[in-house]
């Protein structure tokens, strides 16, 4: 199942890169694909870099062109079934970056050498 997820992730990412210009949809990245055991459906986790307007437009474009994306994916990989795709914005990258920023702020605020005498 892991191989199927990776194949779908790569194929969906390629289709999105070819079909949707960055200027229109923002920079869309496929972070992960969660495929149902029967291969009938797949939840595609995406992140979109760009302005908030580009992010909204990008998600709407993906949702609106879902069937076309599925068709192009079906041509690029051979599976018993081509799963019905559902797109979901994955904000884990944004949250992870925020955690790193907080850690960096804490490290800057800590006095130098404060842990040497502990």
C-alpha cells in the first residue's frame, strides 16, 4: 500500500505542476496521499505557498478540476481502480515552521551559558 501511496503522490504532483501555473494557483505541493484499502478513494494532503488569495484559488482549482486530474493520473499509473481524489489543505508544514520559530526565539532569549552551571 505504501508503494501505491508514493506512486499516487508523485503522479498527482506531476499533474498539478503541469496543469496549474504557480501564478494562478500558488506553489502546490502534495505532502501525502491516504488511500482507502479498496483503492476507491484517496485523500490528498496538499500545501499551497503563496498569498492567501492564491491559496484559496489553488484549492478551488484543484476541487473544480478533480475529475481531470484523476483522468490524467489514471493515464500515468496503472491500478485496478483509479481512486476518487479529495483534496485537503495540510497545514502541518506551517505549524512545524511556527514551532521552529518559537524554539529559535526561546534560544535567543535564554542567557548565554545559562545551562553550563546547572
